C-alpha cells in the first residue's frame, strides 16, 4: 500500500509507488507529491513555482491564460453589481450567484499567489448603523459542538470559501501603486469545515468591503449564501464549552489555532487580539489556566472574565471592556501574559480561585497578529479550597495545610497525620509497623464488610466474626500464630483451607525448618505429609511409617547377616572341595609321571602281530621306523636324545596305545607317555 500522495505505478498488480503529479506542465515528473523540478514553460515558470506571465492559477497547480482587461477593481464591481448590506438588529442573508462573480485582484488574501493575486469572486459593501460586533458566515452559524462533530468524521465539509475584509481599492494590476488596506480575513472554520467566518467590530457609518472567493482562483459553480448577524460580543456567540468532569479528572486540553480564531476585545483590554473564547461554569475551585505546555513559543495572553452565574451562555452576555459609554456586567478577574516557569517563555499562566457565584469566560489569544497554534490547559488545584483546612499556595500550586493536617489527594485532611482522630475508623499510626490491609488509608475508614475491632488491646479493621476462635467466612485465620485480626501478617500466608493459625513463608524454601514435617519433596503439601505419606525427617515424605522402616531395616539386617554367613560357609566348603580335588589331581599327576617314566615290558600272551610297515584298518604311524634326526641316527654313549612318533586312529572309536620300551646293553628306550588314548580320526 502506498503512502499519502503516492499511488501504484501498476494499478493492476499494485506494483511500485510513484508520487502524485497534478502539475500539467511538469516535464520530468514529480520527485515528491505535486512538486516538480522542471516545467515546459507553457503557462508555468520553468522552476514550476508559479504561473508564467500571461497566466494565472485557476485551481490547484493549474495555470490558465489570463487577460488583464478582464480584471475589475472593487469600485468597478460594486458600481456594476451593487452588492451591499446594512447591518441592523436582525440577521440577514445575501445569496451570491455564479453569474455575478468577476475576476478581481486582492492582495490581502492568503489563499492567492503573491505574484498573481487574481481570482473570480464577489465584492460586498457592508455598513452598520451603530458600532457593534458583526458575524459574517458562509451558509449559517455553526457552533463549536457542530464543528467538533464534523471534525471527528474526518471528511471535508462545506463550500470552500475565503473571506477578506478591506477597503475598496481601485487597482486592477499588482503593479499599480495604491495599496489595499487589509482589515481581517478567514479561510476555514476548522481543519475539515471549509466554510468561512469573520467576527469583527464594525464602526457606524464606515463602509467595509467583503471580498468572497475560492482558494487557488477557482470559479464558483453554485449559489453561496452569506449570513450577516449582529451580535453583542464574540464571547457569547463563538465559544467552546469546557466541561468540569474533564477538568477535574485528566484536565482539559485543546489546541488554540488562530487561523480559525477571531479578533476580539475583552473586559481586560480594549485592544483587540486574535484568539478563541471558552466558557467555564462557575464552581468553588482553584484552577490553573496555562499555555505553557506548548511546542512553539508565542506571545500569548490569557483573559479571565467573570459574569453573574447563569449556568449557560445567553447571547446577551457582553464581555467587552467596561467604560462609561459602554457599561457591562463583565469583570476582568485576571489577565496574564507570563507566568510559565520555563526561562524565556512568552506563554501565559494563571492560578485563580473560582466561585460558584459567577460563570467564567476565558479568551486565549496572541498579542501579535501572527498566526499561531498553541495548547491551552485547564486543571484543578487545591480541590475544595484545601478542604477548608489550609491555603492554596500560588507558587507551589498546592495546599499548605494547617497544623495537624496533612496534604492528601490535593486537599488537607486529618486522615494520614499518624494518629487516630475522632471519626476515623482506622489510621496509619506512627510507630506501628503493621499495615492494616482492610483499612482505606486514603479515607481512614474500613473497607466494605469490615468494622473496627479491638483484640488484645489493638484496634484494626476486621470482619465482625473475628476473634471467636473459629474460621468463618472471609477469615484467613483466627488468633493463631502469624494471625492479626483474622488476617495473616507479613511473613505468613493462609492455608488453602484456612486454619486458626497461618503458614510460614519459610514453607517452600526446600529447607526443613522448625515445625515442618517436609518441604517440597514427594508427598509433601504445605509442609505437611499428605494422607498415605509419613514424615521422613527430610524435605520429602515416605510411604510407610518410620517404625515399620526401622523393623524392615532390622529384619533385613538379620537376613543379610545370615546370607553373609551362608556365603562364607559355601565359600569354605567350596574351598575345601577345591583343595581336595587339587590334592587328588596332584596325586594322579605324580602317578602318571611315575607311570610315564617307567618302561613297560611287552608280554606276547594274547597279543596279535600287526606289521606296521603295511597299511591296516586300525591305525597308521607317520613313520614305520624310529629315527633320531638330531644326531642323524648316531647316538653317542651317555647322551640322551629324543624324537617324536605320530600315530593316527582310523577307527570310529578311541584306541588306547601302550608303548613298550626296553633296557638294552648299549641303550634304554622309553616312551612318554607310555600309554596314549587317541580319538577317532585324530593324530597324536
């Protein structure tokens, strides 16, 4: 979405944003909304800051050809059309029709080009039979409520007109020497209300000339009614109402824009100033009226005028300066052009005491004729005259209270002075560190539903049932530890289901403090072991009682002791068996060694001869001869030699082999082992 003044370059796809450019003669395109750097000079200046010679603005950023011969001076216009009106005691309406507008020059209008101040419009001669204020308005009178309502809609409203009051010049060109005498002008009533209004004091029998035109030299296309109304004073005709509820709460704040203001005198000064009028109904209050809280610094003035109280504004009220020739019942209560605390500020501020016997008008104005916009604020000070127990200090803008009274809520009161006075239900007593939660210390009264009760010599606010030793409705406790007037004091809190006493705030620190069964562990709530759980002298609770746990530990210890002795017995028996087996094994080993070192003689009885040089189905030797390769089969005397004999079992069952050695004359042959069992299909 594009910002204000920009639109999508491609409206179909809303792609890219380019600035609006209403200047027809712009050749390079606008670099910002409706601002161009170079124009084609056909009706425009090359810098695009105005129309070229021979052209005048007619519409926003529109330049059209212009013929100076078409211009009519004020005198020529009034002679030709004779628009004039004489003000008397009643309102009059003059309707302007498009066919009566003529191109004219007006150097006083702020809505025309300075270089080319030409526009089609109307000249109206205005006179009055007596010196008086006159309101000149487009269409009809709009009060401040109507204008505010239209502004809240945020849409432009009404025929956009411009009013200029001046003399009637004879000039038709800006180059001519006669100057136009500017008296007053007005563009809009507000930001969105485009209608015009001038309120001015006219002197009897002196002609004034009203020039009516549209901004940027645009032509009128419809009839325009102009209302002329004689009024007593602007304060009772063009004013805004200031509401007390707003003043007394958040304070009244508004922007005074002199572009929408009026020229007016007041009971404080006969000199007219530009500003806006406000009405404030009288009340016995102290108020601060100020323009100090403004962004820009202007020479502002504040006029405070009082009139006899009536409750509303009558159109006959006259806020004029009181003179012998013009007596009024309006009194200047205060006039200030300074008073702001900021050094060098030119804004005004005043603190005044109002009275319900009067109504008040406030005129916020600027001393100079320059346009200005500043903030006007109205707030209350020292409400109700400090409660009658002090004085409102204009320097500090607060109450200075009498002895024994304290400043409370911008007023002086006995409540809060640190001692319980007559009529007070409770008080923040000096030296008492207890804060009563059921006492409203701003009024020194008990909260709704509570009454002052004295328990153990102390009086605080409590429910009526407090002190009976029972837990009743709205009681956190009743007389126990940490309990004060049925409320748990600092350092304690109520149980979920209230009890006579309170729960210490130490509960929950995960430390087992005095009086706690537990603190935050399993089965623990509000530092007590819950049903089915038992105290364990730790932050948590246990499922069984401690006595049962002790019994279980005792029985378990006995069982463990028995198991240990059984294990020792089993170990001893196992060791005994192991040692016996070891002894037997050693004995068998010794026997085997004995057997293996013995030469077993061969006994032929029952034996069967098998020739080992030939294959057989029972066994097979690796070699059919015993060969000693270490000595190449030459064994020396007194030397031992050995060799390895390998035999293979060919049967499907183990075969036991016995090797028979022998003692011979020259040598002894023995086998180790002498007895050998060989499994089937194995070689040993």
